[in-house]
């Protein structure tokens, strides 16, 4: 009887983990990368995106300066870090604090709201950030919206999330 309870418990944990994974993958599709419209790169790969946010790359493939910005916290921030950077918020912050203390970099600019982040990206050449797919983007012509796909399509201002 005890063995049966252990088997049921183990299968229940596996099922729960599976549901969490499926939910998490679905949430990744809700995060969009937003780039200032002056960025003329032909693509932003997931590797380039990760390197920008890890402090290992400071320029886009077109040679323009990349200025990554982040949200201060929340579900969108957590999903972005997990799926696109491979960190959790504590690891990410610790990595950047270490860079500051060793003189290898400065903290990324943080925003409390998606609206504030979008305003900064719209006004700052080279700025790159992320928002939820449900974010209200005023004047989308001020942005190049892309994540892992062509970001200089003729007339292209449509944001697509990369596959999870």
C-alpha cells in the first residue's frame, strides 16, 4: 500500500512539473522584444539577445550600439529572463552587480512599468527591451519590434516572438 502511495505521489509530481512546463512555454510566447526604430540590423538572434543582456555584446550586428533595458520585476521580467537569458531575477541582478563592483560594466536601466520602458526605447537610439504581448504600444511606428526574426523588413513593424 505504501508503494502504491509513493507511485501515485511521484506520478502526481511529474504531472505537476509537466503542467508547469507547458504553462511556462506558453507564457514565453507572451513576451515581445522591442527595439528603437533606428536599429537597422537584419536579424537579432537569440544568442545575440542573450549576449546583450549578459553584458558580453555591446553592439548590434549592424555595428550600432545596443542599450539593453529591463523591467524592475514581475512576471514578464521573469519569463524573459528564464526563456531568453537563462537566468532567474536573482542570478541576473547578481551578475550585473558583480560587473559593477569589478569595473566591468554598469547596471542596466530599469523601469517600473512597460509604458515607461517603451517611452525610453522610443526616444533612445539603440535601445532594446521587452514587454508583454498585451502591452499597449502607442505609436508603433516609433519602434522596430522583433525577437529572433528579421527586424529590417521593408515596412516591417510587426513583432513576433521566437519559438520557445
